[in-house]
């Protein structure tokens, strides 16, 4: 199988399709390298298999996920990610922008939930961190900064997934956002 490339979503309708919390949860699992059936996805998010099948077909229609090879018994074909990662392009379209904001909120809530669920005596607690910065960057610097962040994550992701990763590793959630604030300056 050829190496998967990132899937970049630019169509506002596809971004809107991603905004559903159940779809986001399933995409997290599939883009982590898991291959799941509709029934397994349904159990994960608390939906019926038929409702989950509807959501999976919608994600397939937008090129976000795809069918995997049939399982051993052939009764149910599993689903997998279509790429190595999923990136949502910034949209000038208001519908796409609103859907992107919904996805950001859901993702931030999920990371916060994971942090809250971590036991107080968890030996990995010392690696939990949040870094919030406000930087003055040119348009090109901001573009490069975002690319550098993605490259850094990809460096640690390479060759690691649920099916294969070094001993002693643990899944770590990251949330990266590069968002310009305020209006562009009149003269800089």
C-alpha cells in the first residue's frame, strides 16, 4: 500500500460534515490508525450501527475516510482513514468558518476531558502542558510557523500507531492552533 498523505479539507460543506461530535470522535480513532467496523464505531459514540453507517458514508462521500479490506468473516467491511492526517483549511466562507469553529471547540473540549480524567498520581502528569503565546508575525512567518508545527507533529507520528509503536510509549493528545487576532494593522 502506498504511503498515505494528509487529507486537506477546503470545501465548506465537507467542513460542515465534520462538525458532528460523533463523526469527530470516530475520525480521531481512524486517524490514529485504527480500522473499525460501523458496529465498533457505533459502540464508541453510543449510536446505533445504522445511524453510524449514515455518518460513515457521509465522511466517505467527502473523501475523509474509506473502506478497508474485508474482515476475516466478510460480514462487515471495516473503515479506515483516507490519509495520514486530517487538516482543515481556513475558510473565508461563513458556513465553513462556523463549522471550523465548532470543530475547534469540540476538539478543545475533548483534550480538556482527557486532562480531567487523568489520575492525580499519574506518573505522566509531568508532561501535560499548555503553552499559549501571542506572537507578532508577518503573513509568511505565520504560514511557516503553522507548517513547522505540523512538521514537528509528523516527525513524532511517523511509523507509530495502535498497531505498531515503541515499547514504553503512550498516546498523547495535542492541540495546535494558529489563529490571527484582531484586524490587520493599517501600516506595519
